[in-house]
C-alpha cells in the first residue's frame, strides 16, 4: 500500500466528532395535541367561557395551543377572546397561564403594557393580530376607551 493510499484509508476510517442534530437534541414532549381539539378550543375561546373552562380542566396543555386558519393565520383561544373583546374569557385564560400579548393587553385595558410596547416601537400600532385585525380594533372590541384614545393619538 502506498503512503497516499494508507493516509486515505486512515482518514476514511476516522470519524469526525458528531454533534447532536437539532432533532435529537429536542426533548420528547409527548404526542402532539389533537388538531380537532385545538380548533374546538380556539373557537370556544371566542365566546364560550364554560366550554373553555371544561376543556382546560380536561386538557391543560391547550392553554397556548394555536390553530392555523390557513395561510399562516394562527390564533389561540386568547387571541380569539381578545379580538372579540371577550374580557372574561381573556382574563380566565390569563389566570390559567396564557401568554399575554399586546392585542390582549389592548382588549383587556392593560394600558401600561400597551404604553410599554409603544414606547419601545411606535410601529406596534400597525401590527395585525389574528385574521389581520389591527390593534385599535382589539381595544375597541374590549370597550377600552382610554387605550383607543392612546392609539389614535399615537397613530
């Protein structure tokens, strides 16, 4: 065997250190949520507090589940409650661990949170929530007049 062949053979036999792939480094979190269950929960989040409560009692992992209505139009139960101005459902979901966002803050009257977002970046006014619904309409749906005035003054 020539020196070149011996070197090639040694190189082929040596393995570079392997790094875990992104797939193997993500911990197993169990099975995915049933998509029909997620869709039902998101729909209930718009208008049915009793059903939301019942579903969360049975399936607590639904709290931040999101449904894609198509074309990347993702929505959570909290997003539905927020754009409908359904403050009781939004507050219930928040109490159970839903993630607050600026749309929910506007719909539920959390003016200091809305002010903080605006102070960071005035373009927040132009953000669209689920179904392309703007921030101002979330505040209007929740009947949050002070936030409506704030957004109109900034926009």
